[in-house]
């Protein structure tokens, strides 16, 4: 799921239990020029040089903050986009739910390619 090597390329780490979802999101992002790494939740590996985390938050209301905190431990300097099937629509950073989780955006899952790319552009800008 890695893009072609490029020193200016931004790196995105996708954390999701669903391998098909990781692959789909990865394909969309690689096609836009990002370097993508995918991991299942709870993998526990630190990932150096990550600019953005996209993390699945399956229990948004009950364990959302804990899920985001664990993901951030993998790439402490990265910005974070949360994804959840519990959302009816995607939420911007100023929404109470996004603020409480400390994420740049909350994206409803499933989302369109355009919705994902808009969230990524908002979080870190266009590909390098």
C-alpha cells in the first residue's frame, strides 16, 4: 500500500481493523500522491515520519478519546482525522465531538473519495 518513493511525499497512517477499508482508503490516497501505511488497531508499533493519522473510531461515544489517544501514541507528531460509522455526517474541527476527541476532522464511515480527500487537505494540505 506504499506509494512511489518521493522525499517530499506526505505520509498517512491508516489505522483500521478492516483490511478492505485500509486498502480502499490507501488506493485513493496513493493515487493523490501520498505515501500510505496501513495498520490494524492495537498494532502498537510506532511509525516514524507520519504526517497524518486516519483512525477508525468504532465506539465514538464510549471509547472514542481512548482510541484516538492510543493511535496518537503510534505517531505523536501527526495530525488526526477520526472516522466512524456512528456518524450520520462528517464533522468539522469546531464541532463539539471533534474537539472532545482532539481530532482535526471526524469523517462519517463510509465516505466518498472526495470527502476523504477534502478532510486530508484540510488537515495537512495537498500532496507534496
